[in-house]
C-alpha cells in the first residue's frame, strides 16, 4: 500500500503513465538513511552542540522572563497558564516530536534528504518551466529578510518600496496582456482560472451557469475549475471551442481558452471571441507572459480576462511553487477583481504615493457576500518577476523569447528530418506535440538520458523549451528523437538553416504593439543599477529587520536564516511538480515527516499539504466537510455557523463552498454566545453542516466553553472547523482534536515560520479526523489525497512545496519541548504587554482572571470624541519606528496586538513605551493643550520632506514630530511619504506606473 504522500503521475488525457511508481520497499529503504538521532545523555552533556535553536528563536529568557512574571503577579509560567487556559482542554502529555536538532546538524540532515531528489532536465511544461534567476534578484530579494519579512502593505507610508515594485508587476501584466487593470498576484494559475470563471458568472448576474473550457487547457487548470464550479452550480463543459456553436446557449457566462494551449498550438481566437461575445459570454484567456512578448496580446483580440503563471519570469519551479499568478481584465470588471490591487494616490502634502486600492472588494469587507476569499497572495514572487522584467527590459525579454522560439525551431527541424510528425508544426512558440507512435519508448529513452518529457497520450509526447536550455541540452534532445535509419545532422547544420526572423505561428498573431515603455523597464539593466534600485525600494519599507511587527492574528515571528537557506538549494528549487516519483524521494520524505509532525501537533489523523494559503485551507476544509455530508446522503446540510467576530475569510470561504452563512453573536465579554449558538444549531439542525471557530478567539481569549460549543454542533449533526490562525497559542498546550474539532487549517506562514513576504507566499495545509481523511484533496496529474478525494484546490499537488522545508526545519530544530516553550512565551509576552498597557488604555476582553491568550485588544474608542481614532495611533506609531498592530478588527477603532515569542522583553518594552508616550500625547489633546484635528497624531506620520519644509505652522515642534523618544535619534526608520489619502486613490484609480512627469 502506498504511503500517504507517495505520488504517481499519469496523463490526464490518456492515463498513460509518465512516471514509475516507487514501491513501498523503495520508500522504506530510503528513509532510514536520512534519520538523525540527537540524544542528550548526562555523561556527554559537556560535549553537546552549542548551536541549539530554541534559545535563538525565543526572544526572552532568564531574568527577563522573571521580570515579566513579576509584572503579572505570578510565580511561574505554569501559574500564568493555569489562569489563562481552561483545564478541560489542557494537554498534559508532551509532544512526541523528539528533541530539537542543532542548526548545523539540521542542515546536514536536510541536505542528505534533499540529495534523494534527482535534478533531471524537465521539458514537461504544463505551465512550469526552468528559468534563469538573475543572481542579483535571488540574493537581494528572495534571500533578503528586508524583503521577505515584510507584511502586506496595509500601512502604505512605510511600504512604498514593495508597493512600487508590485505596481511594476501590474504594469508588466497590463502591458503584455493588453488589458487595462491587473492585480498584484494570485496564488497559482489553476485557482486564477477559477477566479476568472466566477468573474464571468458575476458579469452574467449569477443567472448564466454554463462555462465552457477548451479541451486544450492544462489538465490541472480544468480540475481546479471543476472543483470551484460545484459549489456555485456552474456547469463546466470541456469542449473543442474552435468548433463550438456558442449561439445555441443562452445560459453561457464565459469561455476559458489557453494561449498557447497545453499542446503548444498557437491559435487565432479573434473570431471565436467575437462569437462568445455575441452569445452574451465573457472570454478568459490563460496565457504565458514570455510568449506575449512575441504574440498578439489577448486584449487585442477582444479577451475580457487574461491570467496565467509568471513563474518563468525568474522564479524557480520549486516542485510546484510558490509562484505569482497574474490576472488582468477590462475596466468594467475592476470592482469584481479578486486579490489585491495597487493604485496611485496622493499623500497629505500632495506628493504621489502608492496604496492598496478598492479594498471594499476584498473578503474582509464583503465577508459572506464575497465570491473570492483571497487574502494571502504571492507578493514576494510577484516582486521577483517584476524585477526580472525591470532587469531585462522589453528588448531583453523579447530576445529571451526569440531565443526560446529559435531553440524550438531547431528542435522541430531535427524532428521533421527524423520522420516524426509534429502535431502543431508551423504553429508553436516553445512547445511541440510530437506523434511518435509509442510514447512510452521515447519517455523511457529520454529518462535514461536524464530528461523528462510529457506523455500527452499513448502516441504523442510534448516538449517545452525554456531560457535555460543550452546547446548541449538541445543536442541531447535531438538525439532522443533521432532514428537510426535517418542521417545524422549536426546542431550547427540545423542552426545554419534557421531563419532567425521567421515566425513559427500565423503572421496575424505576431505582436506589433509596444510594451514596457515606462522608464522603470528601461533604466536598470546593469547589475550596479539594479542592485541600487532594489536597495532603494527596500529602504522605504519597514520589516522585521527594523522592529517588531505586533499585528494581531498575524504572528509575525522570526523567520530564521537556517530555516530559509534550503529554499534556494537546487535539489528543492529545480524540481518540476510533475517529475517522476523516483526523482522526488527527498521531497516525499520531507513531506511525510512534516505531515507526521503536524498530525502530532493537531491530534488529527489525516493531513493534506495542498492548500497554498490560509484561505485555501479554509476552503479545502469546508469542502471536505461538504463531501463527508454528501457521501452520507445528507446533501441538504449547507448551513455554516460563524461567530460575528470571525475573520472575513471565514464567511467568504463558506460562501465559496455553497454554504449559507448564519452569524452567531458574542456576549459582552467577547465569548461566543452559547445560548445563541444552541438556538441556531437547533433551528438549523436538519441543514447544519459546520461551525467555524477560531481558537483562541479572535478577541484573544481561551474561551472556557469551546468544547461545549463543539458538542452542541455535533449533537445537531454538524462538524467543527477550527480556524488555525491562532494556533501559535495552542502548540504543546492543547490540540484542535482534543478541543473537539473535526478539521483545522494551519497557517505555516504564521505559526510555522514561513515568512509573510509582503503579502505572500503562504501555506495553509489542513488536518482532519479519520472520518474526513478519505475526502482530502486529490490531483489529476499526481495521485494524492484521500480514497474519495475532492478535486484539487491548488494547481500543484503539494501547493507551494519549496517553502515547506522552512516549517519542517522549524519543527525539527525546536523539538517538542522547544515548540511548547515558544507557545508559553508567546502567551507570556502578550499578557505582559497587556498588563503594562492596561495602566494607560482599556484592554478589552480578558478572562475572569484578567488574562488574554497570545494577543489582546487595546480600545481607542474613548478618544474618538477628541478627534483621535485608531488610524491616528497607527500612523503615529510609524514616527516611533513601529508598524501598527491590527487596526479596527475585530472591533472598530481598536488595535489588536500580538508580540509572538520571538521578541525580547527589551523590544516589548520599547513598543509599550511608545504606546504610553502616544497616550500622553492624546492626553494633551484631551486637556486642550493641543488642538483637536491638528496635532502630532492627526498629522502623523511625519516624513523627512514634511519636516524639512520651509513652512512649519503646526502647534508642536519638528523635534517632537520626528523624535518623540530619545532612542529615535540614534535609530530611526523614516516613513517615505506623509499620510496617504485613501479616498483620493479610489476616486482617481490608477493601477499602472505613472509617468515620470507626474512626479515633477
């Protein structure tokens, strides 16, 4: 029997094996060789390694811990926990994860595991190709904590660098797709296509339910569409769209095309697009940015939406991710755009400034009315792709694309001379579909040479070339297809016959429109210039390299260097997601071990590593619940109970699963209102599917009634989904399964140290009971998931697999004891800060002992009558060198603070001192010493440009504005603009790079 994570690939069209399944004995023979036993015997204590990790990860220790406990009036951490966590859910059994592995030995062990991966030359394609990552981008963005430890740019004044870079990404996408509006990335191509389908459905006012998908779209994309469509009762029909009569269907909402398609053909879709429009439908086109440097853009032939994967713009394949999906559309659809959108606005001084635009579209605003639950996207990878375009510029990109096309043309010529038929001859960009008679023989021959090809069907193989192909690579490919009874022709002869100017697709599809004409894409083509541009943007953004980021429910903890190092190892970075199983044993071993550890941490029996964000984890978990009910014949169960305090992704995810959301109230103390829960569970008992609970609650408390709440839902036929956003307060102290949940997701980019990346990547795997395990997500190309799986929720079988070594490494280095200690200190830090700040602000929602969980809420509402709101405190914190805590959620005009375990007492005190100083400033306004509406809070933040202005008529000094505390004179992070005008940005929407003249 296969292990849980073991995979096999199969052709989605003809089910021809592309890879050979590794037998269980092979898996068992591999895993013992990478086991490392680190034991600690008393006699050898003096010789024990000193590079242990928990003391590097946990910020406070020794006297600092004792001082914090003294502030709380308790003698020990255990005493504090006894006052914090209900005894009914407290786990007393230690985590069975083993001792922590020292940092150097961890890397040695992981290197041995990684060595089991075999780096073959993959020409499989299907949306994933090799790429040449410019080292200046690799080192200075992907490997740079100043970029990867940033948070989503909700505070634009201290985020102008990444906002500019993401605007460059949007400009790149709009220019190449020929459509006016693009977002700042989505999770992957498959889910981007699903978002496009929903946009088409919305455009038809949700009354037209037919969506036609061209049969030559990527198999994983088709599968993702079918998964998403089920919940909305959208009928997905896979067909030959070039010969389809759209006029016969009055319920047509849209069509998805692939351009070039999955078999490599470049088709003229102009007439087809007109036919779809005439039938009242929208046209979405999945495309390739590199191809669009040579091909007519989708916008030019009338497409309404364009989407795809920007991976080949300088991001490694990484066994499936993370990569930034792109999404562009016509202006009329901009308010239906999923994901985040960067726009240009003005600051308080009238200077141009970037910001997140049209935020009312997002799930945290629309909640159950949303049709997308996107929260985390792929900002870090979008920044890499944007910089790739900036570095190469339009001429460089076109040269790369032309070279890829030339390589493909030479290969095509050699294949013709060998007597094979090319299905898309004279009609290709980078991919050839070759009729070989017996695909398996060619696949086997290629594998023996260290080459992966794609078996399209039993008689056709696919070859997709890329910019990393060398002359030697090409010569090997030519040899694979050479027949012994045909004369040998050298690579030089084939190249000499190449007409470099000849296009390999219809002339009417050749691109004639310009692109990337903005100076930013034409100015930084030397490494010196590029390095300085990257650093210039980096210097505008506050990240964890500067100070703590105490965002509640976001867990901005340390992203340790040792955890990050393996991400760019070739053994992890350069593996195609559909590579043969015998080439991925290292990955499978690591994934197995990570899944085992997550099962131990949660108490569950099944794990899926496929969801590539927390929101996707929510969606997957609810879909699994839905599948369970349907398998039992209880298809009427579609009501989901959600507390009013829940994060916006919860109701949005439930709506995406076709569930009816019923809101449950909270009481005055912030606890789930048990009477309201009981009443609504009983009222809907015949239709109750699930309840979504966050624990500790979104108000920051370990609610005593959580197990009772689970029991109430179970008694009424529903299941319990536990939102893992606050799992950092549970590890080693309690478990979702012990609380009473049936399924939960885990934010690996919160609790398990994957960095936030300025808005992604993230990972949201789910864990579940044995009863739900059969329904874990599957995949059409790679066998994974349960015995009766739901469809895929991500394009790749293991989501963003290349960042999973981060979480694997964190767990292994901390060990069970270290993980538990981290949880204890996270709770200690939060309660210490709450205690200090409670002397100056009202702290909302503590338990009967006055304790919070790992986060707490500071109330700013008492100051509103004096003209001070949460946003003013948030902006003033920037002057003190801090990112704001979570603002106005879950309660309007409050700040939710989560310090994590990684911060030292010194940093906690520095933040508290800043908040106390701000409270004194508020008091000056309240006492009439400073005018309402014109003070250092209302005018914050203060940029250098503002402070150096000749005109300073404010009722406080420049020094108070800039240096309200002494430490700032030695170490100061400066906001690069004054307060950004959100309303102006939405009224005057501009989502591409402004002209240089607009800065003058």
